[in-house]
């Protein structure tokens, strides 16, 4: 194993502001790269938006299906019985989600990491320019995943 590469945690929660762009991308890509070795979920500070169409498009380019993803908030997670403290690792992809995760887990011994991933929403004037900023966010997530847990596993 490479120095710096860490073993996969048993469970990871990715979180961002709305669970419509960055965290579903991270969830989908991690599932594709590392398969069923890890339980992976995602949530947002708020869960009122659908998955972003541009996020779906740029993930399809790399064979990750996001169109069936249902967005959810931290509050909905708790309502549905998913306890944050049951995750081995929470990866926050936005400052607001990092604050919320720290708030919700202040009594739990839980590892929370912050990955500053570009928020591509609202960037770019044309469809192609928008897709480019979403690709940039997607590729930042891929780089972070590989830096943390190594290359994707062969299926």
C-alpha cells in the first residue's frame, strides 16, 4: 500500500449544502471506484432540491448514474433512522455542511474531514461552460478520493 493511502472506512457520509451536486457526485463516484467495500451515503444541510441535471450529465460521462439519487437533508436522515454517529467518516464538501456535521456530532467521537470542492452552480454562461465547471468539481472529487484511498478497484 502506498504511503499516505489509507484503508477504506466501513462507512462514509458525504455532505454539502443541498445534496444536489457535490455530495451525490462524491457518493456515486466512490461507489463506482470502491464498490461494496464501503457503505456510502450523502446528505445536505438542506434537502429541498432535486439532483442537478449538470451533475447527472458529467457523472454519466464517467459511467456514474445519478438520475435515481433522491436528495435528503441531515434532518431527513435522522427522521429515517440514519444516525450520523454510526458513520466512520463524514466528508464535508462545503463550509456550511462542515459546521452542521460538527454541530450534530459534537458528542460523538467521529472523524470529520473538510474537502474544499468547487461549487459549480451558477458558474458559466453557456451550457458548455457550465458543464466545464461541473467537470472541474467532479475531477476535484476524483482526485481527493484517489489521494485518500488509492486507485479505483477492478470490478
